[in-house]
């Protein structure tokens, strides 16, 4: 693996499969009474969050702590886009504190890339979501969740599995990272959205696109619903929330057209009643809560592989 | 004033000859009383370059550039005249401000400074500024622009185009439909989608150009289109010219050389307005400049302090330096490719911009009796651009580390050497 995880495109298939198998080992830890490994003892992980994201931050925090790393949470809300401290000065401060890894969430696309490549810090940089660009650990946890559910009936891989990603693809870092990673893992991705919410040039992403949710989901093995942010309402991307829900929301009627094994996913936080109805979110097909559990395991795997190097995740004789 | 003899220089790339500069003009007859001889074998003489689009930042942002440092950068780049854009603080929207900038230029003495007046008060796009007062001032403003902002209100644009006819002015439009570019960061295309940077569609430029060409034709006025960046814009301007409409256009050196691929570095040195476009746009711009559809090269020299570029992309300022590298970039993209000869370069970087700006003493052929505004250029030299060595106060050159052809050896402003042996005098 590379030294940083900035984009899902940084991962080869081999890298990605290593993360998934490592995450699988990490996940089994969750079933043990003592959920902690000594792997990153003495290492420092900084969670540098320029945007509020409680769920992603606590997921990374739990992951680092279960690996025995020291965790510093640095909430720099306001960011350099307003009059606060610049990204550079924040980075230099963290460097001076001796961070081994910086997990960064930032509203500006490319901010993690700048952090990794401007010579400001020497530590590994993990992108925890940047603007409308990418969110690679989310894609890894999504792939991990799919792999656990769909892999056993598909030879242990996601090859040829049909994944529908539905909603605001234009502004979604989750969709970008998932499209890249799932393709690397051999899945067939279809992005479903109104034309206003598909990016220009999406035809070069190596994925299918569709404006018709009803035509896509009966063939899908997994359906991932994206959050529609309220502020998009004013952007004129679609006329009303009701019309969006009618055309692109997942409700009980649409869920009935899914294959028996098809799972329903959502990166959270959900807007119940908008892109997904409560009966779907709470149904047996929904793996939304499991995604959160898997998030910790995947982030443990990522931190371990970036910082722990070649040492195995467990010691000889350990029944992990 | 020193009498210079320039020996064996190739005027516009022609047969080597001698030029005498006496009393500030190009002199005929025998080289009597020569005090300084410049051996110029292998050098090309061009008329002093004229920039129609320069940001000198003074008054207001003297931390980025001053009239003095900006005109020093201009002289180093072979320019003898620059047009200073109006987006200063305070905005150059009154006779007082344009006269101040004009006077600062005269005091600096490296290059003539012709202030551009704002079209609207405070660049706010709401009320036409006192264009007549600026035209009648000591600065004799003829070019008006809200550059940085588009005069997007069609009625206001129509009125401005009409009004400046009274004093032979021209509206230099920054063509950017504001609603289509809200939050825009880079050229809209496959790459913007992948990088998650908000797209700046070509149509946002082209829609305004199309509208303005129609308006200029309707009211019979002069329109100048700033920094054309797309293939579609070139086509629209070509059509307007075919109809005989009074439309001129400029392209920047960076849009002739650089493409949007550079945004993949997320390095804000490559963040500029209008954005760097695709390779096919670059090709169309070069072709348009070669066939005269695009009349001139203008630098859009836009200095910014280091901290405004040493940050994340979205937080960074738009703009890049251009004065000191313009001629080299034009050589690389237009001359070395066979698209233009040196006479063509003189037309597009001196004669034509002086005509558009209505300058009498610049942009004249290097003939007897003409003001000695001359640049001596060595097209065979090469250099690797050092981003830390600029005459400009700012360092935001997109060419740092790049090898560029050519070197400005000397610049003369009315017979006075502002640059000799590549160094400021």
C-alpha cells in the first residue's frame, strides 16, 4: 500500500483485498471481551476534522484506540475558508506534536492531497472525506459489508456483482470512492440519479448510469442509497422533495421488487422519508447498522496497514 | 540621453541590420555620436510589447504588487506599456484613482502605465461609473473593464457599449455568466467530476461572448473580449468578425500552454480565472491566434501573496503571474510550432494591443522617427524558470521549474534602457 490513503484509486485490487481480509480479522475482535490490540502502542493518530462529522470521527477514534494508539482529536471547525488558522499552520502544529497519522476531514476537495504533498507533514494522511471528492474508508467499509453478505454466494469475491448507487452522485464523495473501489474489486456499478445530479464526464468512470430506479433495482445485488442534503433543494437540482422521493426514493413498494438476497445500504446519516422510508431502513434487508460496526474494523485495518507495516495483526498462537 | 547603436540585430526576424537610437527615437543616417554599442548578432528586435491586461494591485494590495514592481516585471518581460486593471482598492472607477495610478507609473519610469477604468461603480455591476470623467482625465482612459467580474446585466452592458462611443472607448468584458459559475473552481469536464471540484462550464464564457457580440453589433460599438479560453469562444468571435462586427479578443500565455490536467495536483498555482481548459481548447486558441481571430496576447498578470496560494484549492485566490514569461511562452507555443513568425508576434503583442488601447506612441513599427520602444530578444537561449526570482513582488508563477525558450536581453522605453543584458537598469 501507499503511504497515504487519499483516494480509492490509490488501492490496487491486491491492496483492497488485503484491507478487507485484515478488517475481517479486526472484526472478530469485536466479539471478544477485550477489544484491544497492542499493534499501534506508542503511535499517535490525529483526527483533524474541519467539518462536523461525529460518526466518522468516533469511528476513527474507536479504531485507533482498539489498536492502542494515542488519539488526539483536533476539531478545527471554521477552517481556513473563514478567518481561522490556515490548513498549513494547523498541519505544522500537528507535525510538531509528532503525529504518525493524520486523519483529515475537510470541506475543500483535495485538502488531504495538499496535506500529503506540500511538505507540511511527514505523517501518513488518511482522507476521511474531502469536499465533494472522496471518502475512501467509507468505500472500504461499504465494500467490506457487501463482501461479507454477497461474497459467500459468489466465490468469495464481488466479481460481477451488481451494485446500484442511488441519489446525489454529483456532490457525493461516497459515490466517487465507491465507484472507483467497486470497479477495482470487479463489481458492476450503476449510478442512478436525476440527470442534474450526475457529474459531467461520468461516462468515463467505467460505470453504468441510469435515470430510472425501477429499471435498475430488480437486477441489483446491493442497493446503496445516498443522502440528499436539504441545501440541494434550493439549488434547483429537482423540483421538490416529494417529487425526488417518488422518483428516486426507496420505499416498501420498490423494495418488493428486489431479489431475495439483495441488501440495502446507506452511508448515513439518513433522511428518513426522503431517500429511504422507515420501513425499508428498518427491514431485514437493511445492513445500515452493520455498516457502522464494519466501519470501525475497516478503519482499524487501514491504520494498521499504513502504520503497522509488515508485522502481522496478531502474534503467533493468538486465536484471533 | 544616451545614443545607442544596436549592431547586427534582426528586426522582426529579418536580415541583420543596425539600429540607432538618438534622443528617444529611432534615428536614420550615419551612426554619429554613438555612446553605447550593443552587439546584437543573433538577437531579434521587436517593437516594445504592450499588455492590455495587467493587475498592478496598487492602490490597496501593495503586499502583492506595486506599480513600481509590476512595471519592473513588465520591463524584464519586454513590455513598454501596460494597461492596469481597475480592480484595485479603492476601485479605479473615478478620475482621481486612474490619475493616481497613471502618475505612479510615470514616477516609476520602467514602463508606461495606462489605467483601465471600471465600467460600474465599485465593480458592483449596478451603476455605470463616470466613464467620461476618466476618459477626460490626465490618464486619458480608453479601455474600461470590470475584470474579475462580468458586466452580466445585459442592459447595463448595452448602455456601457453605447456610452463609450462618445470618446472612442472600448469595453473589455470579463465573460463569465455568474449564475453558471457559482462556486466554480476549474474547467467543467471529466476531470472536475473526478476531482470533486465544482465545474466551470465553457458555456458560461461563450453565452456572454455571444450576447456581447450581438449587443456590440446592435449599438455599433467596440467590444474587446478578455482572456478567451475555449474553442467555442474562438468560433463565436470568428463568426462575429466574419459579419464585420467591431470585436477584438485576447488570449493569455497560460491558456496557450497549460491545460486543466494540472488541477489534478490540487496545487492552487494552477487556479486561474478563467480556468485552464482542455488540450483541444489550447489547440483552438493557438489556431485562433494564428489566423487573427484572436487579435492579441494579453498576460492577465495577477500577483498574489504566498499565503493566498499556499493553501487548499478552494481557499486560494485565482490568478498567476505572466509579464516576465509571456514572450517565452508565445515563442514556445506559436513561433517554435510554426504558427506565427516574429512579425506576427509583433502584431499580436505590440501593434494590435496598442491599436485597441488607442495608444499613439506604442505599437509602432521600428522605423526612422518612431519612438524607440524596442525589445531585444534572444530566441536561442533557454532557461529554467526560477519561481523565487521574479521582479514581481509575488511568486505565483505556474512555470516554476519549467524550461522555456528565449530571453529578453534589453528593453528600451523611448530610447532609455529599462533592461540591459537581462537586468533592470
